[in-house]
């Protein structure tokens, strides 16, 4: 018989009742059975915190009134009882402070993005991480989709030739009205620079488009020309982004991110054009990857366990046969699965293979600050320099 592998004990900061992303994380972490929720500080609202913990089957003694108390109390528990991994699903301004203290207390960290409020804060977090022996991951969930890995593998193996053009877009419509003014808490903190940071739309979803472009094209963006807009009177941060960029091998690109495209849901989309063909992937139809060859008919590759034409990296991130679509939760679950294997495998360094980590966090933060600086300045192009 195979030995029983103990589950990794997990705690949450944030993600109380009414918070979509916290529930998504818990569902994703539980999908493959690798984690067990043992504690949490789910909300600053005491009633919400108690109700969330009770609904999740936690003892009242493991539902903490604040995250500092949770870290101190959990660290003092016996090694076979305390949490091992802290998941951070709070507004942005708390990501780095909580992560830093958790790492110093000896816990692994999996955080919602962005990793910090600004680049200075993130560089300080990087120093803490590198002085620890813990793992750190970021929830860039779209990088967990199997067909995103398939697309990257096809770029790497030269199926579409040398990359020439990358088009990536992420239009949403949920902020087309002043929903923050109508009491929407999720919209409210996202428009508060003290909680959200320097960017609004560009930080919230623009970083997803940016990371997807670099991941699939398998090369960094080196410079950009950005226009940020705000369409709702009284809104403090951008809700619309249009951008040109150039990549390290000379490929040119266009990035569009907007939260005021009325009627849109989450149609993140990327097209990569090489000198031999092109690839296209859409988040709302994640099981399909379109391949256009220069001298052949278009074909659509479909995800599914056992498909012989798929790469190993894509196949190992699939759970179901073809025709049974896997989506957002499964993509996030792939990140948790890779994180669990890294924790159990005692990997060297601070990043779990397959999981976006501190370097992607640094790239994303440099992207935000570079785009905002370019928009505010007079230069046509601004170099995207990641200082670490």
C-alpha cells in the first residue's frame, strides 16, 4: 500500500464571507486533497470572522481576531499542529507586511497579487524571503491553465517560428458605473491608492495581461508606451489602459486592459504571431488553443488527459478527458498542486517550480510603475527595468 501523505496545514488571512477570491482559493486548494484548512483571520469584522470560521468547521480557538495574533499563536503551537502555509487574500496594502512577518515566523506564503503596494516595499520583502528557508508564491491564476503552458511550449520549440507580434487584451465591464459609490466594497478599496497602490486597472488586471504575454512569448517586455484613462468622475485610479510594447527579441506588441467595457465579463485573450504561424488562447474558452500555420489550414488543439499531441507540461496540469472543460478553479488548483509538491519535496531556493514567485511579482510591479511614469511623462518610450 502507498503511504498516507499528510495534508499541508493551511491558514488564511482575509477571505471572509462575501469575498469571492477567498472562497475560490479554498476550493482550489482542496481540489486535489493536498491541503487542510486549520486556522484563519478572515475578517476585521468580528461577526464575519466567527461566522466564516464556523461555516468552515474550524474551532473557535483557531479563528483569530487579527493576523498578528494568528502568526504569534500558531508559531507557538507544536510543530505537528501549527499551520505550515499562510494564504493572503486581503487588499493589496497588506500583502507585503503580512508576507514578511509570516516568512520571519517560519511559514510558507501564497499571496494574491500584486505582491506589494510598490517596488520599494517589494524589494524589502524579497530580502526577507531570501534570508528565510520558506517558499513564496503568487496567485497569477491564468498561468495555471494547461493550454497556456501548451502555447508556451509551442513557442519554445519553434512551432510558430520567431515571435514578431503579441496582442494581449483583458476587457472587463464591472466598473462601467460608479459601483464604489453604490457601496461595492471590492470596487471601493481598488480605487483607494492607500489600499490598492499606484495603479487601478493596470494593477488589478493589466498585470495579468502583462505576465501572460511574457510567459507565452517566453521573453521579457523591455520598453513600453502607455496611456491610462479614468472614465468615471471622482474615480482616483485608472480604469482603462492602452499600451504599445517591445520585447527583448524585437517583437512588437499591444496590450489593452479595461474595466469600463460595458457587457464584458473576463475575456482575457492572447495572440502570438511568429514568422511560421500564430497561436491564440482565450480564457473564456480555456480548453482550446488555436494554431494558424503559414501554409496550412487553421487547427484547434483541445485539452484533455491522454491527448498525444499535447506537451508534458500541459498534460500534467489536466485532470479530465477531452470535452470536460477545466476552468479557473482548476488553473488555480494547479498552482496549489505545484506548491504542495515543492513543500513536500524540500526544494532549494524560495520559489516552487511551476508557481509564479517573487521574480514575477517584481516584474509586475516594475510594469505598473513604468507604465504610470510613461503616461505621466513626455517620453514616447520608457524602459522597463526590474532592479532585482
